[in-house]
C-alpha cells in the first residue's frame, strides 16, 4: 500500500509540473522553478506520508473489519462527491454544500446484498432533502443506515450545518434587519466556506472549498445567479504565492453549477491560465471580466529591471476575448509602487474592479500603488489616477489612503473605498466627489471607524443615504462586518464569528 501511495504522490507532483508548464507566461515558468526547488523536500516526505496513511488505515481496520469496510458508497450531495469511511460503525460526514428552500439532491451506490434507508425510508434512487434552516441540531440531521442480512450495519450522520463551520451570529446595539442578505466567506485553506445569511443571522446557503471566497449575486433578465471563486489546490501550494489562483464558478438560482471559468489564451496570455481571486464582474451569464497576473519585466526608480507580477484583465463575451489589459504595458506604473513587504514581487496587487455606470470605463484599485485608476474600456489607456505617487487630484494628507480595498461608485457617483490605513494604523472609509475633467476633488468625507484596524482585505457598501455595510477583512476582533448608521452614529448590527479570517463580506438585496 505504501508503494502505491508513494507512486501516486510522485505522479501528482509530475502532473503539477506539467500543468505549470502549460500555463506558460501566466506565472508558469516561475511555478516550475518553485516546484523544482521543493521537489526534493516533497520526495523525502512521501515515505513518511505513506507510512502515516497506512498506519491510519490499519488503525481503522482494527476498529472494525467486516464486509462493509472499505466499501465506496459513492455518496454525492448536490452533485458534489462526499467521501464516507465505512471503517467505523457510526461515521459522521460533513456535506460540502447545502441550502434552505431548495431540493438538495442526495445520491449513493447501494452496496451489494444491503438495504439502505435515508431518514427512515428505503433508498431506491435519488433523494431530495429540504431544510427550513441549517443547524447542528439533531432534528436537522440526515441519517443513512446500511444493513446486511449477515449482520453488518452502519449509521451515517450528516448534520445540515457542518461540524467545522465557524460560529456566525448577528448582534447589535440597535438591532434592525435590512431586507437583503449578507454574502461572505470565513475560514482558511481547505476548510473555507462561502455563505449566504439573512440579516438576522439565519444561514441560507454554504459551500465548502479550497480558499473559496467572493460570493456574489446577480440578476439577469429576471433570473438570479450566484458566483464565487475557488482555488486550484495544487497550484496554490507553491511557496511564496501571496494570491490565490483558480476558477470562477457560476451557479443558477438553485445553486447548481452552470460553468467554471478561467482565462482564455490570447496574444498577451498565450497559454491562458487561472483567474485570481480578488475580483471579477458578470455582465450576463456569458459575458464576464476576469483578473489574473503575469510575470513581466518591471523597471524600478533605481533603473533596475526585475521580474514582477503584473495585473492582467480579460473580458470575454460569448466565449470571445473582447478586451485585455496588462499593467506592465503602462510604464508610468513601473516605479510608482509603495514599499513592498518580504521582497514581494506584486507591485500592483489589484484588489477590486468596477465599471463606471456613466462612461463604461473601468475603475481599478491597486493596493500596492496606494492608488485607484480609471482605465479606458476601449483603448486601455489610464485616464486618471487618484492617490499614490502618480496622484493627479492633489490629495491632501487627510484625503490620502494606504493599502486600500474595494473602490466603487455609490448611488451619487462618488468614489467610495475602504482605506486600510496601514501607514497610519487606523482604518477608515473615504468618499470622493471628483471633477474628473479638471482633476479636482470637489467634496470629501472621511468616515471615522473608531479603533477598528484591518491590515488586509475589507470592503464598504452604501445601503441607504446614511447607512453603510463595512466588511472588516482580516481584522483581529472577530467582527466580520458592521452595518452602521453614520447619521445617528450607531451600530445597527454586526456579524460576529469564531474566526477572523474573511476576505470580503457583502450585502445584496
């Protein structure tokens, strides 16, 4: 068995190398170098891995070893494989995705000479599970029982809310419930969840995945769609990669997968590649805009040229690439980045992208430039830059921002952004009314957030005239988001969690 494990792991490493080579210009060659450096370490650890897995399997077989042990039940919930170990009598299994108010389809392969029941009814084909709420209460469990005439039995319990789903609750000093829902992510690595939750704290949907985040809601032609980013595990294990790369997943109104989307090969990106996680835009189910990164030579202010990660934007409509943009082709950005940490190669670190509803141009937030820039949707030219070394609006000291996130337009066409305030150690919300033609700030407001500070991530949305929904990103106080009334200076509600790991929390009606 150990030899098979070693062969499988080594084979997987070779597959990763081949995949990295196929990615080509999209960080591919650097990926190969990183993987080669780690190859020897991987090989030396494979033997230990094989022995560990073999010992775990042996231990489980010692606990129970009968005709059901090792049987593959082929369990799927909502089409997603859900592994079950039948080497124990009463296994507990976490579903990867469930939702309230829809048919959650469960399918499995009945073992030979066995009778299977699901919630007390004999299984003869697909079963649709419906939940009025998702919780860890026993009454909301799904129970599968397997029995054979020879006496072997198993009882499988599936809680509607997984055992490792972080605790989430909504609380507030002046509790009121907006009519929309909260969409966010919580957790890290393979135990990351995206979720949809009512403003009163009831979980409506969750999906577990590898570094899964950025859950959104769209409505096109009266039909509702959902989408999220999910990382590709083997690609994101490469050392020192600060971003996540993977695919954008589009779902229908029943949370069923419609499409998995990645970057398409073009002249600027010959091999295509994985999208990155920070942002994406859907204009219809077949018209969307993705972000990625490409290694490019960048010349700094000392005249040195280094390979650094450039922001790449790609628009696809009906499967055809209609627009692409690469930051390395705009040399005014080469030496305008702020001091980078740990010799980071990410001189842009673009973290949000929106379309200006007035002129159809892009507005991009580049964290490591301390800047927000407007990009011509047709030519790709940078029309203006707000903030950073290339600031064209003459920002005063209190108007400047540091390592910002989530720049977008509010209802009155002001630029609204979450200022992480890394330079000052104080996070705030900033709102700018711009005279874009004359490069002037005609009105400005800084929203004081008290002692809140978020080094990474964060978001802000205007819910009504004076109410704002603030996602705190990687804050340390376990508060993921706050709905705040700035007119009356009061907290309306907060999302509190047992985990402080959250990329973005948003509100959608």
